[in-house]
C-alpha cells in the first residue's frame, strides 16, 4: 500500500507528462478551498488523498528530517517549508 508521499510523487510525475491533468491541478489553487479541491481532483484521478493525509504527511516528513539532523535535538536547524507537502507538490510541478 502506497503512502501519501508516494502517491503525491506519482501524481506529480503523471501531471508533468499530462498537460490536461497539470492544468486541472494548478487551477485548484484558485479555489475557495484549494487543498480540499486539490484532494478532490486527486481522488477523481484515482489517488485516495484527503486534506488530513497531506497535512500528516508533511508533519511526518518534517519530523523525519528533523531527527536526521544532529540527532533531532534542540540544536537542529530550523527547516522552513519542509513540512508543507502541498506547496512542495506544486513547487515540483511548475
């Protein structure tokens, strides 16, 4: 079973080769509820992704990165933006 990060990566790669899908995903950013609309498009495309999945994936990814630097102690560097899988998805899509 794929996790959210793997599904987002697969969807991003798919969108990079499918201009129609890419445009549909980019348009979700103009919605009143961008994350909710993004997840609806994900589900319509066959990826069972919900807003909480995206948020949790970002939190887990950030926690893993934080633990990998200096043992994850208080002296670990602050990693800005590394916890936002939604923004990272679109950064890689553009």
